[in-house]
């Protein structure tokens, strides 16, 4: 069930036969029909935000009264990208990548010193946020997560020239990121208000060193993390071209749907300055729409 790619076409012209989803092919015969892709429409993003909120609430990391969606101010930035794993058309795992740029990184609320140190060294950072999964099998869940990380790594390193990746995780998850993806812990545990004060540590991955470190640690067997994640080959070239063809950054048109439904109001309650920020970011949209949403205006 692997989609076919026109890999000989000029860069940017390649599209898989499926428009939205990529058959993970990460030990594909073991993934039982899971696919991964980019959540790009508002409905796709809302499904991902809903899954994250539901999972975090079940773990005591989110509170009631947040409209059932896990939203951050960064979700409307043009280069913020949400990746999702699907089964039967339903989102079952997701994560989001935030590029350091227009706004501070989400983890800076707690790990500002560590991020400042990376920036001072000229590093170009991507942060992983809003990661959640409903896949019951730990093995399948890990494989799906690795498939999502592969897409995110390829885009961050080879399309956006990012040098570093960071993620704030609960201390009990440190071993997974250290052993499976070779992240390094660069902070002590600290309380993180965003997740109800739960402890978090900052993990860091030097993307420039990933190929060498993965080869050293995992070797070049066909199913190794090195081959699956970073080895340059025909399949990776197809994936990069697929990402180039599929990714659509936020524009005023796509942001308009978000504002029309009034989803920004939840964000404004905690960050009232965001309204002015979004007006500068999307100057062609009516200020009243960004402030209030279409339905309040109609009323």
C-alpha cells in the first residue's frame, strides 16, 4: 500500500498519488494501516488540538473550560507545522513543530536561559510541542512517533536549515528520547505552568550531528534508526519533495477561518497582547475579526 512517487520530476513538482497522507513505511507491515501526514486545514488542526487536550486532561496536565482544544499562541504562526498519524481517517497521534522566529519559543517560559545560550551560539532552533497519542500498543505508538519525527526532522534540517531541536518532557519520558532519538537532557526538572505545574526537563538534539551520531549508535541495518530517519536515499528524496509539495504555511486566508470561529479568545484571556501581534502578522485581515471573530460581529 505504499504510494508511488514521481521521483524523477523537477524538485517541487512531485506529488504522491495520495494528496494528504503518506504511508509511513516505518516497518510498514507492522503498523497495520497507520498513515502520517500534515494537519493543514482548520478541521484537521482542530482534531489534533482536541486529541492533545483530551490526553493531557486525562493525565491531569490540562484543565476544564479550555474549549476542549490545546491551543498555543504559536499555532497561528506561518511556519508552525502540525504532523499527525491517522487510522481510519481519525487522528491517533500528533505533534507540532515551532520555528524560532516571530515569537519566543514556548519552552522559554521555563527554560529561557538554555534557549538564550543556544541562540548566543548562533543556533537555529525548532521546538517540538503538543505531542500526544491514543495508540494503545507501546510498540506501535513508538513506531508512529518515530515516523512523525522523521517527517519533522527532514523538514527542519533540510528544508528550513535548522541546527537544533528541543522538547520539554516529563522526567519519566527522558529515557525514550535519550535512547531512541539521542536527545540530551540540558536542564534540571522545573515546574511548567502550561501543564498544570507538572515537572519538565528540556531535551536537546544537535541536528547537524544526527547522521554521524545515529550511524555510530544504531548502525546501517535496513531497519535501523539511522536508515529510517536520516540516510540520504531515493526514498528520502521522495519524502522531501512530498513535504515541499504538501506543506502550506499559514496565510491570511487560512488564519481567517481560525479567527472567524473565535478560537483566539481563549488565547487572549491569558495573553491579551496577542491581538495586536496577530494584526501585524496578518495586516490584510479586518482588525475586528481578529479581535472578536465573525460570529460575534454578526450578532
